[in-house]
C-alpha cells in the first residue's frame, strides 16, 4: 500500500487569519518518495538524515478549511514551511553526513545522474574491490569507483537539488506560486502545509 500527499498553500490576511490560496493537489504532485523524504522526512530510502521541513505538525493557526481536510483517521506526518524558509534553502547542502547507502552518482556518455543502487552494481563493487560482500556505495573505499555497462559509478552525498529540484516539475510550481503570493502577503505570510495518508 502506498502513501499519498495532500496539502495547501495558505496566505495570511491583514487581520492575521490564514486562508487557502491553492490546493496542492491542483498542482498534481506525483508519488515521489525521494522528494518527500528530502523535503518532509516521509518515506524514501533512509539516505536523508536532515530533511528540510520535517515533523512540525500542523501550524497552531492553520485555516479551518485545511484543519478539516488534514485531521482524520489516516492523515499523518503533518508539516509546513513558510516562503521565508523555502526561499532560503541551500539546495546544494548535504542532507547527510555520509554517502548514500542506496544511491550512486552515474557518469555515462549522456552526463551525470543520481541512480538507485541495483544488485548488479553491488556485485560489480564486490568484483572491483575484492571479496564476496555486496557493498553499498557508502562502504566503498575512499575514492572508490565502479565501472559497469559503459558508465562509472561513484558514492554520492545527496542534496535537495538531486532529490527535489526546485526548478523542475511540481515543486517548481509550488515555489513559484508561493513566491508570487509573497509579493502580496510577505515572505512570512505565505506557507505550504502538507500531510500524508
């Protein structure tokens, strides 16, 4: 059984009350466990030690409409981020102290990308470094590289830009909507509230 995301972008009016500006589902966020782990600490592979906006709960002053949608038998992992916080994220800062267990940086003829580690890559690492252990990239020796199928694989320390690029897909739309609203309501007067179920 999978997990789904729900949420809303809220703004704070001049009288201090929050109201919905956009339903997150209207932006069609995909079921993207990598982005959710990076941004909110939900699901993923366990390679993220420092998610950006995790475990905050619902804001105490959340709009009534959001509260009614977010609180129920199956909703969990409520959290939020203001535009002031989102706009100052260092998208290239490490999300963990060590290389990822389940990810590697693949350098091939078409460029670089971060990929999930497959059993075949672990077997290639065992052959490269000796022994019969199926080594995860975080266990490869310093400077370790594995060649497989015309590409070179290296350990990678994950960043938010790798898992939830701020300028692509659904999250680019979310940040753009928040940025636009912040021009009217201020950076602290716009926030994203999310939950999962």
